[in-house]
């Protein structure tokens, strides 16, 4: 959505959530796509002759959300392997306040995964439309998973973990794979984790039937993340903690949560928050192509998915991703746990930025960082989204 605004302006009379404090009546100066300055309104001056956008202090400026696990939305999916599909995703995400994301794959045959990764590489190499959410890289979900915990991942294409196969995928992606979801208990699983750790890539345990002892080996090899926690994994038993018990017990493990009230019961989301704290939870959507569209039948990895009442199901009743929007996830987290807005936003912005090693330029409102900003009300409804200082979305 091109608005005619440049990547330089001043936002006035808005509440600002910075890293250290909440400023009730504030300004933010944006210049050349970066945050030039911010502070209290009585300190504002416009020597730079920036275009002034006057808001009101019922609205709140927060850092743009970063979704590290998203398959699709608005009729498009990463596995479509077309440039149009990725543009559709990137141009729609600002509507929910998401300004950066990891394009997430699904278990498929190696040829289809490679085609999707090559398409991502091409997309990222080209000049990015400044009005779009920025694709940071790839979350490779599968094919190195356990069929017992496949969920909506097509079982026919599951492979044992392989360093050689991963190297080919990484080459196809132009070295853009940042996260890998895999099952450490599978043959050669720990070997792959060791390689990923040495390569600076985040190993995320998911679609896994690992015992606690197998989780300890994975953690020792460098695993530090768990994919859509509680979903697609061995649950917690008081005599066999499994993947879930390990996730709760080990502070080095960061957990993804789909806070839609469907994938995880709100009471369990609250219990997880009370156990892990704000710093170790990342809000994700895990959304599929039906998000932002009507109820109906859609495709996920070649499988028919029925979407009704905000729930996406395979024909056998298996949950198949979500239609959750990121601003809804943040609001739900506040409602389910009683956490503050600052804490919920941290789980959707700061924590993902740190996990992706882009905290130096994204994830908070700070001088010198990318002007990825979302203007919301108290109900977390998105009123405006700025991507790199460009007004990418303007609601009612």
C-alpha cells in the first residue's frame, strides 16, 4: 500500500513504549527509515522540517512484531514457491503489525522444499518493497521430524536428520535458514544439532517424541528453542518429562506459543508464563493461507484443510496451523496471563529479535534502529504500521 509518505516524518502526541519506560505524551522522529529521536512532547522541535503526523495520546507506539513461524496468509503459502506468494504475505502482514518474519516451510519432498527455498533466495536478493514486512530468512520446519508427532506435516516425506541434505537446503536458500525444527531422537539427530550449532543456526525441537534423556543430549549439543510448545511433541508426565517437561525445566530453552486459545488452553498459557517468565517465550502465529480470508476449504502441504470459527483442521480432525493474527496473539497473552502490555509486546518483538540476532536494528523503539513501528489502541487494534519508516498500513 503506497501512501505517498516518505521514510521521514515525526509522530506527535502519542504514547511511546521504549526499552526503558512508557512515555505518556511523546514524539518519535523518523529519518531515512531509522528512528532519529523520541521523547516527551515538551522537548519536541522540528529543525529537520519533517512531515508532522499528529496522533492522540490514547494511541500507543510499539515496536513492530516479528513472527518467526508463519507459513502463509491471504491465500498464499511459502510452499507455493512463487514470488507473488511471498509479496502477498509481506504486503499483508503489516495489517496485523508484523514488520519482520521468517518464511516457514513444511515437510514435503526434497524437490518441493528446494524450489521454495530457491524462490525465497531470489525474493530476498531483489530490492525489497519498502512498504512490505521484511523477510529475515527461513524457518525450516521438517522434514527431519518424527512421524509419531507429525501433526499436519505430511508423513510420506519425512526424512531422518541429515547434515548433507541440510547443506543442500541451505545452499538453495542462499544461506538464509535461521531456524530448523527437528526431532533430536531420530537417527543422526544429535549430529545435525551439532552442525547447526557450529553454523550459528538455531535448533528448534518440534514434531518430536523425545524422552527427557534424549532432550538432555539435544540441549548439550546446542538446541535452545522449542517449536509451537505443547503441540506436536511428547507431553509432560511426572515420571517422564519428555519434550514439554524439558522445556519447562530448562531456562536455556526458549518456547514458541500459539496464543489463540485453540492450540493451547489459556490456563496452560498462563502456567507456562508463570514458569518461564517473559524472557523465554516467543509469540508466533503458525498461520496458514486462510488467514485474512473467509471460512472454507484450503490447502496445506497438499492436504485439504477446513477453516471454520478460527480453527483450521485436516479431514481427520488434526489441527493444521492457525488463522491467528499477531496483534490478537499479543492481546490474548495479556488476557490469558495478566501480563502487562510491555511484557506481551516483548514476547512478540524483543525476544524474536534477540533470537534472530537482529536486536541491534529491530525489536524495540530505540535511536538508530529501523523505524518498524505499530500504532495501536489499548485493545491492540492496529491503526498504523510503519516498515522502515514507510507508512505501510493505515486502518480506520
